[in-house]
C-alpha cells in the first residue's frame, strides 16, 4: 500500500439517535484514518451502523460526539459556505440507482450540472467533448443517451452514469454505499473495474460501504469490520480476510459460501 | 411534466371534467358580451316563470335570473380559485418547511396543522365572516383559503419527508446546492402532480364553502354569487311561491362545477397515484 | 419408467404488455429433475428465471400467460388440470413455491399458527385444532425452529426468522418439489446460512424430495444444488453438475458468469473479473440465431443464423454451435 498523507481522520465518533427511552447508539466510538489514494471497505451486516458512519463522513449527519479532521484541519460545517467547500471534494454513489437520479431531468442535464458545479466556463463544444469523454469512460454512448430520462436506462447503465458523474467531478473522496448490490454480476465487475481505474488515475480515496465480504476483499486495501456500531477489527484486507482475529469476523467469513473450500453447514 | 400532460389528455374522466368546466367558463365569458344588461336591473315582475325572453324567469325583485346566474358562476369560480390558490400555497409552504427541515420546526408546524384540522373550519369561517365589516368576494375567498389548507399541508409534509431521505436529494446536498434549489428541483417536481390535484380539490370545496356561507347570509355584500342567489331565494321565500327557477338552477350550477372539478381530480388521481412512469 | 419428479417440455410463457405485445420471458424451456435431486437456476436479472419458477406452479395471472408446453409433476401434466383441481391437489401437496418477497407477504395481524390452521382446514379437514397445533409444533421443533414462533406475530420475528418460518409453513404438507425463488437475497449472510441449513434439513428428513433453487448467487448454488441450469434471455443455455458448471463451463455466457464470482478466498485479490459488454437482447424482439451473439467474444458468422438448438455432450446440455473442445481451447488460450 502506498504510504500517502492522511486525507480524513475520525476520532472517537459516536452517533446517537432519539432521546429518552428510544435512544439508540448507531455508531459508538469509531476512530479511523483514511489516506489519499487508499480504498477502504467498511463491512457490516444491516444495523451495524456502517451507513450512519458513511453519512457522518459525508457531512449529512452531525456526529453526537467525536471529531473529524479533513486534510489535517478540523472539519467545519457550520456555515453553508463551509459545507460547500467541504463537499467540493466529496462525492457519493448510492445503492439504489433508481433513487439516486432525479427522474425529471434528462441524462444530458445531469452531466451538464457536473460541469457547472466545477465553476469553469466552457464553450458548447468543450462541454460536449467533456460529456462524451465521461460517457466513454464508463462505456456508454453519449449520442444514444443524452436525450433519455434516467428511468429509461437499466440499473447497471444508471450506476455507470453515476460513475461518469464522479469521473467529471473527480473528487478527492468517494463514498460508495453498496454500489453494486442491485446490479448483476457482470455489470458488477465492470463497475468495480471503473472505480479502481478512477482511483489509479486520480489518486482518489474510495470508501466502500458493503455487506459483501468477498467484494470488500477484492477491491480494498484496508478493511474495517463493524458490528453493532463498533469497529471490531481493522487492518490490511489480506490479513483480515485470510487470518481473521475477532470472533465476529471469523463468523462473518465462515458464513459466506465459497467455491474453493467447504462451506460448513453443520 | 410534458409527458404527464399528454397522459392526462388520454384519461376520459379528466377530459370529461375539463370539457365541462371549459364549457362553463366559455359560457360565462361569452354570454355577457351579447347581453350587456346589468344583472341587478329590475326588468320584469317578481317571480316570472321562465319563457323565451327570460330564460330562467325572474327573481323577487324582477331581475333576469339567467344573467344573475352567469355573473354568479363567475364570482363563485373566482372565489373558488382564489381560495384554492391560498389554501394550496399556504399548505405547500407549511408542508415543505415541516417535511424538509424536520426536527423541532416539524413538530411545531405539525402541531399547528393538527390544531387547524381539529377545529371545524366552517365554524372559524362563520366567526371570521361575522366579525369582519367589509366583506368583498375577495375577502371571503381569502378567509376560505386560510381555513382549508391543513390537509394539503399534511399530505405535502408526508411526501416531502420521505423524499428528503432519497439518495438524489443527498447527492444534491453534497453537490453543494442551496436548500431552496434542492426544494425547487429535487422535491417539487415529485409532488407537483399531487399539489395540482389538491389545488383542484381545494377549488371545488372553496366554491362549496362560499355557497354555504353565502346561503347563511354571511357571504360577500356587493356582488352576485351562486350562494347569494340561493340566499335571496331563501330570504324572499321563493320555495313557498313555487318559484323553483330561483334556486334550482343555482344549485345545479354548483353541482356541475364541483362535479367537473372532482372528475378532473379523480382522473388525475388514477394516473398519478400508482406511478405509471418507469 | 423414469424417476423424474418434475419434467418440463418446451415450456413457453409470455407477458402481455399494455400494447398487446407478447414478450416471451420463458421461451421453450425443457428440463427434468430426478427424485431426491436439487436443481439450481441461475442467470442475470430479466433472464426469465423468476418467471420460470412462477410458471412451474401452473397458475397464471395477467399479465403472465401460458403459451405452450407441458409441466409434468410426478407423472401428471398439471397444465391439463382444471384450476380448482390444481389448487386442491397439486399446489402445496405436490409442489410448493416460495416467492422472492415471501417474508413480507405474511399478514401482520395474524399469528403464525393461523396460516398453518388455514392450510390444514383446506387440505386435512379431518384434523382438529389440537392435532394441528401439535403437528405444527413438532415440525418446527424438528426443523430447529422454536415452537414459540407459532404464537408470534410476523412483525415480532427478524427477517431471517420470518423467511425460515415461511419456508416451514409452505412445506407443512410435505410437497414433493419445493421451488425457492431467491429465498436468501434480502438477508444477511448469517440468516442466509440459516435458511440454507433449513432447506438442507427439509431434504435430509424427506419433508421435501426435490428442490429447485433460483438465485443469482453462484457460490450458493455450488453448495446447495446437485445440478445448475443457466438461463439467458428466456432460454436455457447450459446445464451440468454444480462442479462442472463452476469450474468447467462450456457455453461462453456461463464462462463469463462464473468468471464474475467474487468470494473471500485466497487468490481472489488481483484476480481479473470477467465482464460482459452490452445488455441482454430485448425479449420483445429477439435476434435470429444465438441470443448471446452480440455480447459473445467468440462470435462466429454462423452464430447469427437460424435457431441454435441445444446440444448434448455426455451428461451436459449446452446451446452453442461451437464444439466444447474448441471452446475450451479458446478459453485456455485467452487465459494465457
């Protein structure tokens, strides 16, 4: 793994929902340090708090306690201007491509918005060239798509379009929340390959949020295993998967069906 | 939006309602161009039955009831539309604020909405009408609007708070868009069809409310509305005189207008409710 | 006499769209399942695997319609039976079906035991309430499910528990064939394993004789089923044993599908995943020749002509005009 600078660091993050009797702790005392160009997977089953943690990193949820440091400075999100600056370098891909797109906008507008977002003034031709470039990066044909609405595309195509957005925005940090759990195996390979390529070309940090241990192992440098709001094990992917230490990690890995070894069903 | 409109045109219910309403509007716009008489002018004896000159006979003051009816429908429609706009706008703003911002503001606004739902709005309507001195049809319409927004607010809030958690809204947020822009482009299009439906319904009930309070004699003073025509018929004992033409046509007009609006609403409901897009 | 418990011949079923077009989601499917064996059906979404599962039950609700073919369960062609007969004699007794969203289909206002009472009233009216309760409790106990579950409401159970309960309820009449359509895809891995264990124990104890398991998760099929069928665009493209299909696929589509498997095992990292460009053909308007031709990296000119029939090679069935030996040579060359 490349030893780069720490991009984002979390210290003792805790998130509590509700109050009184209904108080639930979704994330409890989680600390992390994600480096530039690193691919991290946060693995956990439903209810483990992995999505809550991701939303805190995104700045969509406010942490109950603890702090987040971004590029060596404490993260400021109080004013809209601060948030805008923070979000400039952070993007996300979500699980359900059908809910990630505004169904009322054509594909072309979605991509044009990305250009506007970067605040650069481009001529019509340059805009078109950029959009075409982004589409061809994800193996989509801009000519066939630009006049369509998102719901006319397949799930895999929509998810690829989402990656085209990321390609145009090239953020420093990408949070991918179960990006492939609703697409077919063959599209999954394509999507993962594209994300890996994005990392290699732009030195982007990618955080995968997933329940799929196999996928986490395949894509990431570092794994964080979460159980009931706590990180129970973390380390380089090879070590965590091939030599798990925590009983929960061991159980999680043994529960996944594999193809080269027996699956203990006793 | 364009495609939804094209689907709407294919709905027989919607088209039936819309045509009926348009025919009505056409009538009230065109007839006064031919008959330039003042509807309040007394031109015949009291309670003359309908004949070839007076299409719907005359009322107790000997005025042309058909002309009165045309002007009545015009006022009633105006009152209904103004009430509908007020109710929809207030309901939309409160619903959006409550659903999108959430937290304490949501709790507060929901409480206010619920209070308005619990208090019978017709009673408020009567109380306000009684306590205000100058009652034009506009004031009446505004009063009706102010008392009938809670249902819209409630439904808008429910839809907004579920939309707020959708991923495209999250993506818009981390793209750094401002809140008004997110509401305008990420939330409003999704609830637009609902809001239009609510507006149609509020307009219909606005017309009914106006008729009801006017019938009680609490409506606007200086104009003719369908409710006022019925109020006159009631006060001057048209039923006793056997002058059915003094109130039945007005009642039927109200029924036709509200029925056509309800038809349009049902047509839209069938199209938009089980979202056929996708 | 065959020992096949389920035989399907040339089954065609279609969806009728609003525009009155016929979309054949299952287009000429034939397969058989021996008594005591388990069969997995795999494929990408939209390949017709779920429609096939639904079609096997013999009930057709618009927009799904029966086209042609036969479904023989235990010697009876169920497509020749009347609706009433089908409901009374076949469904639940001979064949049982667990749909994808089964666990959310339970009426939340009724206790679990109520569903079992309902089934028994219909199929075993001679039993009284006490006998039904005892029987249900015994069955649940044998399957390692707490009998307490019987007296809970569906919402009091976790997702995995609900799914296992649904399976236990649907197999209470000991159907000969159980068809499970993605029974684990909405569950966590731990619950998934529990469901698989339950299916295994149903088979081991003889409560069901055969299982048809539909999923897109291939590693799961490898451990659960004897044979695997891969479907593509409404057709079966290949059938073989689970071992053969995963490690020694013949058809180029199967090859790619197996190459896209991700498991947490040594050697996975750095392994190149297979990807298939393009999208499956629109079933409204299927191209002539091989339906996979447009996405196949080994496509020949002859692939796009006529109808590609399935071939037999020993115990394998595949739908490709190229000889298996030749294909395997190509695969070997590509790997280098």
